């Protein structure tokens, strides 16, 4: 093999390696050891085992409850005698708060695995602060609705607006959670583990039958 061909392959391999880093990556930024840290649970029992974190499962409770609560709020203005929707919305808010607190405790364990003074840690901090603001807003909304007149057929304008704002902030926080997972790989199994899901199972079945 000529030296020119060898140099060409070296340059080609180097260019491919740099392109795999993705946009925005800087030379020497981060390390495989740091990335490996955030993929392992602080406690498998409390935060979920490797590759199966509890946090993404638990967040579906508050998200679903609070969005359903907002639907009930709007529905109370559409359906005649919607008092049952008003009451249902308030208890959905309470369910969401309980679910959010459980998700926050588990999420805090995942946050502890993120190295400090990194983009991921800053994103996680903003994510958890926004979530706490949303929880506080819904607790205030629950108490506000409790103090309203009983037997009301529609949700008050004030609590309705508060819920709309809270859902909007929740969506912003959720996008940051997605960045932590899908861009920074927090609690996501490494690529060697992911590749096991793409093996041709036909060969494995053939080996088992022999």
C-alpha cells in the first residue's frame, strides 16, 4: 500500500470521526467516562435499573392528569351543568401533584449522576426548577379552586388561566427533559447495548433449533 493511500485513509477516518461528534461539539469536550456515569443509576431500586429508569414512566402521571384537568376546565364551559367537570378537574390536579412529587424524587437521583459544571447539569437544573414552579402553580390552583363557591358549573377564569400557563411551562420543561435524554444521553443505555436490539434474530433462532 502506498503512503499516499494510507494518508488518504487516515484523513478520511479522521473526518468521519469528527462528523460523528455531531453539531456543536468541540474538540476535547467531555469524556467517555463522564458519559458512562450518567448512564448508570445511583440506585437501581430507587431510580430504576440500567436502561430502564423510573423517571420517564412516572412523569406520565402528572402530564396526563394535568392535561386532562385542562380539558375538563374547557369542557365545563362547553357542556351544560358541568359541575362534575369542575370537581373532576380539581382532583386531577391533586393526582398530578402527587405524581409529580414522586417523579421529582426519582429524577433528582438521576440528576446526581450528572457531572457538575456541564451543559447537561445546567439543563437539568433549569428542568427541575421549572418543574417545581409548575407544581407550586398547581398546588396554588388546587387551593384556589377549593375556596371557590361549591356547586359552580364552570371553572373560574383565574384558575383556568393559571392552568394554561402551567401547562405551557410544563411543555418547556418537557423539552429540556427530552434534551437530557436524547441529546446528552442521561440514563440511556450505551450504543453497544442498543446494538443488541438490531441483531438478525433469524440466525439466533436457527442456532437454537440445532
